[in-house]
């Protein structure tokens, strides 16, 4: 499950605006705003969630599943 805080944190790690995420994912800015403003489990369409997740992962974000410490995000290690 992808949470609103994870999406916001992933954008912050990348330095992306909602507009940049919209361009990368093909999801409208108003939809992204609604998703990021959700409290609790998201109710967004599965296709929208998948498109946003795919765009962020393609940019180097790794999503950490919910465990005892809670869900999170981090960036992939860059190979030189």
C-alpha cells in the first residue's frame, strides 16, 4: 500500500513539485493533491496509485513497506 506521506516524502527526496510528478506519471495535479492530502489508507484508483509509484520508482525511489517502524521511502544507491 502506498500512503500519502510516502508520496510526499518521495517527491521531497527527488526535489519534485506536484507538477513534475504529474508529468512523470501522467496523473493530473488535482488527483495528486487529493492523494497527498488523504488521511489514513488511500482510496485512489489502483491505476493512479500504480502510475505514481512507477514514476517515483523509475526516478530512484524505493518504498519501504509498513512494519513495526512504519512505512517509509529512500533513494537507490547510485553506482559510479
